[in-house]
C-alpha cells in the first residue's frame, strides 16, 4: 500500500490568545500544495509499527515513538483493537521542521494507510477525531484542499474556492521549532494587548472569486514577525520574491518555508531559479494547490 500526503501552507493565520492548555486559538486558511511525502506500508506477521525514513532531511526525523506515522499507527490499532503489525517506509519530500506540516502529513498518511491495510474501515469522522489527538494539523492532512481551521487548528470546515494557484516554496537551510516561534510571539505580545494582523475574511473572499491578485494581497500570518525575529534572513527572502514578480508572499505556519504566489509559469520558473541564491534559502520548489489530502495511490 502506498499513500501520498501533501504539504500545507497557511494562506492566512490569525493567532489569538494563549489558552490554559498552552495552545493558541487559531483561525487559519489551510491550503494543500503538490509537494508530497510518500508512505509505503507492508503488513507484518507481528510486532509493533516500525518506520524507516529516506529522502530530504531524513536524518532529522525520529524513527521511534516520536515519529508521527508510528504514533498514528499505534493509536489506530489501540482504537480498533487491530494488531499494530505494519512496517512503513517514509520518503520525505516535505521540508522537515519547515512550517509545512510534514509530520502531520505523515500521521494522516499512516491513518489512511493502516485503516486500508488492516481493513478497519473507520468512518471519516472517526479518523478525524483520531487525527485531532495526534496534532493540530493532522485533521487538515486528511482533508486537503483549502479549508478553514479553527480551535487549535484541528476543527476543519471546507472553503468554497475557485481555480488553482501556482506557488513557489522557498525552503530554509535550517528548520524552526514551532513551540519556539509561538513562544517568541507570546514574548512580543507580553507588553500589550493581543492584536491580530491577519484577516481571514479577505483571503476567503479572494478564494471565492478566484482572484489571484486579491489572494496575493490577503496572504498574512501573525507568526511571521516572530519567525523573522528568530530568523532575520527571512525578510530578505520575502523581498527577493516580491521583486521577482510574486503576487504575494507569506511565511508558512511557524516557518521558515516561505510561500510565494505567482501569476504564471514563467514567473514561477524565474523565482525557482533565483531564490536559492538568497542567503538562507536551501532550495525552491514549484507546486500547485489546492490538492487532495492523504490518499492511497497504489495497493500492491
Ligand atoms: O499540535 P502540534 O503538536 O502540531 O503543536 C506543536 C506546538 O505548536 C505546540 O506544542 C504549541 O507549542 C504550538 N501550537 C500552539 N497553538 C496551536 C498549535 C500549535 O501554541 N494552535
């Protein structure tokens, strides 16, 4: 069984106050783009779930219980009573610690893959409930497309949108820790009231009308100033993409990946060629969105 799961970017990310449980109340517009992790699953005779990791940044991905695909397989087994017998091989295409929900994509892939492999046949709502227990972005990893996320990001409502968009993703040389970026936001806010910079309604209106210029203007992320303060080079990267003709740019999630919305194939190619020369940018990837969430692509 092979499952493919896409990266996400946050077109709009409005971060509210820190809750008593440590999470922040969010309103975000998630968008799944065609940059994928692939998970191959093989049934084993016995033993718990195992994972081997290959591909970009594989050395930084844990292979024990810290791996979200392993945790997802264990949780599904526990929930259904199925023996947790699966060997997984994960091929990373989504940047590790990049703000693109790579680990969450892997968890979503493992839920979908193990459910199919073990024949547990869970209803969509049950899979979504398990997803929410694994991490804030896992439910969106199942859903894909473009969707509004609320709560800590785990409550998903589909968004009506038109058309498809071209993105160039600039990958950072080093990852950023999500808790560290949220902590920096809290530190910056400690001296005053919580002010939201991001307005999801503008982004939703642009998506409804399929207006890419308006969407470019609506891109906004409350975590961006915190990410820039921890990684000052991001400012230069954002400016470089805008100077090359991007319609808009935004740090994805907690960063350091930057997503540039581009109007056409020529601008996309120009950004993809030029951005890796900017200090701090390891590579650039062209990707369209929206695309489907975690999907079985082959059953062997
Ligand atoms: O849910 P997940 O494990 O992906 O979250 C990783 C970290 O990101 C949390 O431990 C927390 O520090 C931060 N976070 C947050 N508010 C959210 C989502 C994540 O503070 N809504």
